């Protein structure tokens, strides 16, 4: 009879969620377990249960018994070293206790940067339902044994036996470590003396025997070390791979009971997660009321506030409200609605803007009546079942409100919820960062010790596509695959990176996810503290949180709400001061013709959701004239509708302007599809068609909608039969029913959530209305919201100029931190947008001026801000930006006098602190002892502009391209702003493989390498355009392509659909100075009666002989005299000549002409 294969269970696997300590992925681990025919498996990650539910769920699906546990770090009480204890869950009580211990370790157990469990926290109650295992060099007992503290070890064993009666085990390893034999012997001995059962273990950290290098690399990446460092401590060995049952049995054939005990212990551990049940948060209602009745009263009270025109309309609203309340109360979501209403009402009372709605939440009339949303679902034909469908709830698919808050107030709302419902029941949700393609290549290159330049080249060859993998990059980028095939070092780099790519890199905080539990969250999962962040996060991610039945709320920060609020505050401040009525942005009419006129002009910079190039093209074609058009715009501007022809069909039918042109196949469909010209744009329309035509219930219609949206073939096939039969039963011809179902099938997959479209169209309309009627306030608020985003400020600044809205330079005597409105046509630049200033300094400068008046001079400025201790760098930035020009000294002089100003400021501060005044100084006679400025001639224009650019991110007083602007009229024909205007006015015609050669000129900015190509922005002072020089050409122009070079380019335009912007492909590049010098045939100089002929003569003489004739237009009070100098005065059109003429005449008073 054949010998039965020995049985063994791994109980202490560390997965990739033991961050930086393992390379085992859950899916691969379970596949390997199936291959090895292992009936059970235990994961014990380091101080966390991050992977617990993912592991549990997948293990159950494939028939492996999951054992849930964690390896906790124990505070070094009896030992100087931190030790480890594995805790496994036998049952639900054990899971809750483990969850509580881990949570407590993050909240109370930090010790020298480590998360620890205090051994004194372990007692009979806190460990009930848990099994404890001590094993390995760092095991709680083994740590003492290796430290020659056998007596202490024995006492600690006795202590643990009291805490874990019948549930304490000592684990033994054979991993090839230096002290393995010694530790094995001592562990067996103490186990025998104390009668503690032994467990065989291997503490797997990598799956396959040849994967040790992957683990070693991951550890080095985590610790900032390199593979070849011979002095580093290696905690893991080549033996810690996932061994088979036979390998483990053979390894411990001398102690077979240690192998058998793993199976016995696995049988003890029977914890199961509860799924399929909803753990709804609790809401307190007044005594004597049920939560259901409280919700009914609150909703009906809100309904009374809605102005309804007729009795019939009111009856329809009342009936809808009753139906919704019935569903909400029957599914147990009453408290959920009341909690959301509570924190939204609090937010509004605290002047924290809340969005009108998001996602499917606005489909609820109850939500509208409670003030959760600003969208009336009856007005827009929104279906409640799209949000809360009882049939989906019964399948464990829970609804959730996604709520937008002003970015500045979101955290305050989360704090309120935490305080209101208990910090132990409220937490934000965890998210995990992974090792992405580019980053992991750089990581691996570093730990292998490869040259930075080589690694940088390889990393840059990986395209910037979101979510790209190394494998797809090898297929997509020929240069990368070629180097991979030909270069051994590159192959080694990428092969190792492939093994690490996608592993968990770190844990962080989800952007908006918040969970509220009905009891302590640690009853459901442990909590975690993200380093450097306040508050806690759940140890389960959003998917796992919902899978165990908890309700997730999304508290999202939306910058546009901040813009709207700030703009309205500026407007109302002005209106109230003028004795006029303030505006309520939530009450503005949505039929303002001037607003739609602005939108149709496509001047939509700053307007929510409507400012991209692609969207502006769609707007230009559609010409929105009513709110329904905006709703459709939001829904149609997605790849599916744009590529399927759906958007084209909508626009074509709208342009036709007559609904009779629309064939809806059946009269019942006309009302459903009327506002979208017979095109199925929204998911709600699919549901309405199913209900009206085929007698679907509201819940069943939502299931059809989901099947269509997700393109589930089996369900769609099933639904086809149900739909057609339902339509036939409703007296619809079978042929008509089939055609209609085909129509649904064609467009439903691209259908969008109408409730979300309405909500975001409302925000878009509000921003458009503000821009139309209060341009200055809207632009000031928009620029303030992006005060740290130079690229966006440049775009908004350009839009201001397009609307003839002036922006004045920053000024310490006029500016605030924010951008402010000086009058209806003028903004003042914000101090906060100056690089190197910071909010504290900007507000200090503003407050001092508002309190004590304008700054009189440089020393007055410095001395009055002595307490704020402005740094030299801050003052330099103020000078460079022009913010101190109001003190009527040139920038060069002020920059040269900073030290004097700071010394003076410090002296005045010391005098004030000592209570003494200078013998010759008093506050009313301060000018007598002022030091002298170190006067200096003003910087040359190019230096002044460069410094201005460094502090502001763009040019204010002029532009380096200004001296070339007139010259280029004869070379490039038009500036960039006119080219861009032509592109936008083309209605998309530029997109059809634009091959015409175009000439451009401007300043190179933001030059960088992307893969084998070079990219930069070309800036001519009127606009910027993205330029790419492909790899095969870049070497030809290497010397010309430098930051701030002024260049002439030839090439053509292409549209980058991924980036949603135009890009210029440069085919030929020349230095503009060199080109003008070569091609200029005439120098035209304009001057007046004050010009110095001798000065002009000396300038020209330095540049003769040449080939460029000189013409002078001499203007007097009477006439303009045109003079042409003789041939002996022909000059070379050099940059030096240009610079000299700029100083003498100004860049606008001369021009080089060419025959181009």
C-alpha cells in the first residue's frame, strides 16, 4: 500500500502587504496552494490585516480554507530588541480582539518610529479567540533564548500559557541562518519543559525557489540600500520560499509532530467574515420617535418649501415622495439619509460650499427635500431606482452619496462627522500605492548600482500613458525593446523590475472615502495611521469596506465650488456696498440668454467641465441654447459617444430644429427621447423605455440598465427576450420591439448617468453665468483658486486679456494675498502668486498696510515688517516681481540694498524690544536717520524680464520676444494667438491630418526629454504651443535647443487626442537671430525730434559693412520724413545691433524687414 503523502499547512505567510518585506502576491499564492493541493492557508502580515478580506474572499472562491492572522510587534520590555508574536483568529471574537489590538498599536503603541503592542495589553479577555505563535529569531520567546535569558524566557512562556490556555505554540524553522541549530535546540527544550506544542514553519516571503533576488531587491528598495552592500543585515534567507507539504515534512522528519500540529491548529481556526449584510450607521432621533417617522416628517417639511404650480403637480410630488420613503425605510436606509442631511446642513451653516449633487444621488426626491442635493429629480425625469434599487440592495449592492465640498472646507466636514458620530466609529479609507513601471525601473537601477544616466534613459523610454506596464511599454516603444534585446544590463534591469512591478509600495489616505460604522470600526477591521497624516484610515480599502457591509461616503473636494463661493462673496460685497440686493447662486435662473451666448462663443476658459479644446469644439458644433443642452454636453463628451457617432447624430438633429424629423419608432418613446432628439443619451432613458414599452418594474429596469452599461452578454441575451415579450404584451409589434431593443443595445453602452450630468451641468452653468455677468469677480476668484498653478494662471491671464480685462502688477501698497478686483475692468495681481512669498508673508504685508497705511519707502517697508522677519529671498521675490515698484525706486537699486534694509529693520526691532528710541529718531521723525540706498542703474530689459519670470512664472513688464515681434510679421505671418484662434474656429477641420508646413517663432520654455524625443513650449508672448522634436531629428538641433533660446521653427500641427491639445511637430529649426541676420534686407528705425544722431551714428558704425539697408522715419509735429541712408551705411543685422537699438529707441521703434 502506497504511503500517504504527509500533510502540512503554512500558517505564517507574509504577503506583499507586509510592505517591503515580501514579494508574494495573493493571487499567485493561492494558485500555488491549489497546485500543491493545500487544504488550508494562513496569512500573518506584519502589524496589519490589509490583505485579510481579499485573501479570505478569493480563498473561499477556490475552495481553500483561509486562516486570518497577523504578526504583531511586541514592545521591548524584558528584551532590548523588538520581538514578534503571530496571532491567528479562531473565531469572530478572536478577529475582533486582534483588530482591536492592531488598532490600539497604531493609536497608542508608537515607540521609536515602530508600531508596537504592549505585552501588558494581552490578558485573558483581550486575547480570547486568538492563537499565539512565537517563532523565528525575532519571536517573543526565541528573542530571549538567543539573548541567553532562558529564565526570563521560561517565565514569559508561563505568562503566555495563562493568557492563551491551550492556544500557545512555539514555532521552529530550518532556514539556513547562522544560529538556526542553536535556536532549534533551545526552542525544543523549552517547549518540552513547558509542555507547549511545536509548529513547523518556513515564514514564506517569496513564492518560487529562484525568487530570492526579487525579495532582496524589494527589501533594498524599502530601506534605501543596494544589493552589493556587504555590510547590510540580511534578515531573510534563500530558504524562505513557499515550500510544498512534502518538502516541509522531509525537512522536519526528525520532529514529525511539529508538522502534524500545523494541521491540528488549522482545524482550530474557523473565523469567517460576515458578508451579504449591511451594517448601517445609527442616527439618534428625539425620544418617542422612530427613525422612519423622523425621516418622513423631515422630508415632508422639505417638500412644503418647494413652490409647486398646481394641485396635480403637488400630488405627483407627494406620491413620488411617499414611494421613495417607503423604499428607504423598508431597506433600512433612513438613518443613512438623515446622517448625510445632517452634515450637509452643518456645512452650509458653516459657509462651506456643497455641490448640487454628484453621481446617482440627485435621483432622489427625498434627498432634494432634505437639502442633500439642489437638483429636483421630477423636473429632470430622474429615476429614484437609479440610486436605490431594492433588488440591487438585496444582492449586496449598496447605494452611496458622493458629495462635493469646497476644497478648503472638506476636512472640517470630516472632523465634524468624526466628532458628531464618534472618532472610533468614523474613519477615512485607506488606499495603496503600487510600484509603477517607470518608478520601479528607477528603483531597481539604483539598488543594482547601475549608472544614473543609463537608468534614466531606460525609464524615459517608457511612455507616459496612465497605468502603462513594462510589458506593454516593450511592445509600444521600439527603442526600449531594442535595447532590451541587445543590452545585457538593460535585460537584467527590466527582468527584475518585471518581478516587482505592481507590488504594494505604500499605504495612504483615499482622496474622499469616509466610512461611518454602527459600532467601533475595530469590530469590523483594524485602523491605521498614515505617516505624517492626522486621523485614522481603515485597514481595508473601499472595495473591501463595502464588501463587509459598511457604508462608504465620498467627501470630495471640488475647487470650482471654492471659485463660486469666492466670486459670490466679492460680488455681494460690492452689491451690498452699493445698496443693492445680493445674489444667491443657487437661485439664479437657468434660462439666461446672455450666458448661452457666452457658452456658444466657446470662450469657456474657467468654466467647469467646458474648457478643454475638445469640449470647445463640441460646444461650437452644438451651440447650446438651453439647460438641457448643457446636460447633454456633459454626457456626450466621452470617447464612446464621440466615436460611435452618437454625438454627431444629436448635433445633426438639434440643428434640424424640428422634432418631427426624429423617428422614435413608437409614440411611447417620444416623451422619453424628446429632449435628446431621439438619441438615447442617458441611462435613465433606457430604464424609462423598458418601463413604458415593456412593462418592466422600476427595479428590473435598473438591472437592464446595468447589464447594458457593463455589456454583460448573458444578461443582455436574457433581457432581450424579456423586453420583446413585455412589449408584445403591451400591444407593441414584435418587429418594432426588436428594432427598439437593437437601438437600446447600440447606444445604451455609451449612456451616461443623467443625474450626474444634471448636477455638473448646473455647476457649469453657474460658473458661466458668473463669467457672463460678473467677469472681474469671477476671474479674480478663479485665479486665486489656482494661485499656486502657474500654467493655469497663464491661461487665465490670457483669457482676461481676450475679454479686455486688465491685470495690474503686484504691489505691496495695493495687492492682497488673493487676486482682487479694483474695478469692473481691472484686477490686481495677488501677492500669493509670487513664487517664494508664501501665505504668511503675503498676509502679513497686507494686514500691516490695512492697519497702518501705505508703505512710504523701502526702509519703511522693511522696518514695519521686522517682527515677521521677512527673508532676503522673500524681498528679492517681491522686487523681481515688481511688487515694490510702488516705492518709486528701480529694481536694481532695491535688490542691491536688501542687506541695508534688513539691517535697518533688525536695528529698529531691537530698539523697540529694548524700549529705547534712537537719540535722533522718533516715529514722527523717521526720515532723519534713514540709511542710503546703494543706487544702481536699472537692469537691462532681458535681465529684468528674466527675474520677473523667475518670480511670477511669466512676463509682466514685457516679453523677451517683443524685440522680434515686428520682424516676424514678415517671417511667420501671424503670432501664436492668431494661429490658435484659427485652429479653434476651424470647427475641427485642422484635425484631418494637418500637413501644411507652418512657420512659428518664439521663446523655448520647459525643455525636457520624453523618451527619445524632446518637448517644450514655444512662447511668443501672445500664446504658447506644445512642440515636439522627434528623436531622429533632435541631434541635428542639439546646440539650438536650450532653455530661453529664441527660435524659428518649420513643421506641421497634429492633435494629441490623449492630452486633448494641439502639438507642433518641428521639422526644421533655426536661431531667429541668425535667420534674421541672414535674410534681413532693410532696417527701419522710427524716431522723433529728441533722438541723438551722433548716438545712432556710433551704433551703426560698429556694424558696417553689411547687406541690410537703413531707412529712418523721422517724426516731427508737422509730418513724418522718410530717409534712406546711402549704401555705405548698410549694416549686419546682428543680435548685438538689436540690443543696442532696443536700449536707445525701445523694441517697438525699429524693425528688420525681409523678403520672406
